[in-house]
C-alpha cells in the first residue's frame, strides 16, 4: 500500500518549468493567428508565467530562448524574482539565421560553424547572468537528400562543437542535448534519436545529459522505455513535455495520450526521478496556436500533476508481488488501477492545504487577469517565433 501523505509530499514538492515562448504567438508554417493581450517583451512573458505559478503553486521557473528573449538578463532576473519566478533553462537558437540553411555546428563551412559556436558561447554567458543550471541544445542540422553531405563527418563536427561548449560550462552547469527524428531535415537529422544524443553525452562527461521531447519520435515509439534506459544510465537530464497526434504537434501535454504521460511518469517514479537529487528538469515545450495561452499552461501543469499523482499511486509492492508470481494480468491490473483512479479530489485537497484555490483554472478565469492584459497591451510588437 502507498503512503498517502508521502504521495502528497512528493506532489507538493514537484516543480514544472514553463517555456517563455508558450506565452507568445505561435502557429504553423501556414499561419500564425495573433491573440489579443499577448506579451510584447520577456518581462510580460514573465508576468504571465507568474500567473500560472500563482494559481498552481508548482511552476516557479521559466525557460528562456535566445535570442527570442534577448534583454538585460540581470534586470529580467531581478524583476522575475520580485514575482516569484526564477529564470530556468537557456535554450539556444541556431535554427533561424539565414546562414544556417545547411546546418549550424555541422555546416560544411567552417566560418558558419564558428558563428554557431559563438552563439552557443553567448548562451553560456547568458546562463551566468540568469543563474541558470542548464543549457539546452537542439540542432535543426541535417540533410534533405542522400549524398548531400557526409553523415560521419557531420557527426565529427557536432562532437567538436559540443566538446567546446561543454568545456566552457562552469562545474555547476549542464549541457542538455535534445534529439528529434525529423524536421526540418527530412532525410537525416544530425541528432535524430536518443541513441545519438546518449553517445555524444557519454563522450562529453557527467554534466552532459539527454532531453526527451515527447513529440520528437516516430509514431508508436515506446517513450517510457527510453525514459527507463536513460534513467538507468543516469543520463536523463530533462523532459520537453507536449502532446502529438502525428508529428511535433506541440499540443498541451497529456491532451493526446494521457496514458502515455502516466507510463512515462511511472518510470520516473520507479527510479526516484522526482527527487530533487535526480536533477531532472520537467519542462513544458508547447505552442498554443488556437487556445488562450495562460489557461493552456495552467491546464498543462495540471495534466502533469494528475499523471504524476496516478504514477505515485501505483501499488509498487503489489506490482512486485504480481511480477514475482509471473501474474501477467495481475501486474497489469495493479498499474491500471492507479491509472483509472480519479486523482482530482486528492489534488484539490492538496491545493486547499497549501492555501491555493482548489481549482486553478476557475480561479485564474475569475481573476480577470486575461481581460486586463487585453486592455493594457495595445500597440507594440507581440512576441512570437523570431520576435
Ligand atoms: C524543436 O522542435 C524544439 O522542440 C526545441 O526544443 C526548440 O527549442 C523548440 O522546439 C522551439 O519551440
Ligand atoms: Mn523541445
């Protein structure tokens, strides 16, 4: 049997990081539909994120994307601190500059590789000012056609750049390498899968770890298996949580397949990965193209909390007993019992005990903040990809 007060303690201590870009406009390559009230600066993104934390109590940090959030970082850190928000993971951007059409750190042109590396170094400088622990690297680098470039040589260029960045990090900082199966590269990506990311991280050293973005796999991939393997190797550094039906849809986490989210979090729970000592960053990486952004972040945070609560409710003793007895159906039933538990009353109770509203979504909607930003944020350049 699980100890309910231990489950509550774990849920109370859980931390979920928000992406600054979730608050800006986003869309597809077909159209970005702007929304009224969207932030026009990193400061306004932080203000919106603070609302999510205010009502959920478990989302006290925001990841930045550079240069989308370029600003005076010392000042931003101070302003964020005043509203209870920490600046979290720094995400590098080597995928939007014209020069990077054929790759950034794996580009055939040495001068372009140098330019990409300089941006990554700049991101480390930003970390020093924001106090961030993690530098998250996602490379759009890849090729579209067989023969376009030498796959192995590109791996050498990648390894060289990663080593230079790793070298530049302080002892307290980490390099988090994110993989993605395809897009924008349609034939090869230079970091297409967890195996490639893992191999590079192993070579770099203990402060290099892998990021699992849940939208970056082939359909049908067993993501919880990857979670288990990376946790076993001590190489899981972060999640970029989102949902997908087809490709990298970046929908609200837990919306397309809540059962998958539960299975992932169960592997995390089994490995004690929620403990702060495990140093796993639970980040959202989502784009709210058609839904209002602040409530969408609140919903995402709540979805992660619900899946975590269910994972914590698995009766691991009964599960181990069923597994030892080779009781296939019994073991599966233990897992499904937890998944089928309605944990909303438990989370409502927990919030009540913490002095939060039992229903974060309703409380936010009642607060009127959404109308205030629509009225206030008139004019200026709304944030979005590239802004
Ligand atoms: C790439 O698709 C990605 O998942 C990376 O994490 C980027 O930083 C992010 O999306 C940009 O939205
Ligand atoms: Mn991502």
